[in-house]
C-alpha cells in the first residue's frame, strides 16, 4: 500500500459478494474475446449494480468478473 501511495495511483474498493468469473489464458492474443465473454456472463447471470472487473493476474492469465445478484 505504501508503494501505491508513493506513486500516487488511484485506488478502488471492490464490493464484496458473489461474482461470476471466467479465466482467459494467453489473453494478449485473445483481447477480442474480452467483450463477448462479458456479454455471455451477463446473459447467464443477473448482474447486480457494480463494476465489471478485469484482473490481470499475470502476463498470460486474465480473470473477468461481474457482480451477480444470485446464481442461476
């Protein structure tokens, strides 16, 4: 946290709760799939208000999450 403050980077708190998630491997070669994956998640789950999240876990692994109201 000290490094974040030192660098002046903005922070965001992600609300707790249930999230639907898809892991996209080798994401840098599949960036065209990010939007369609989010669209598919939103078709299958009732999304509650909140941000969609792209968590770049590594140079090859990306997690795409949406907050959900309930499981199907």
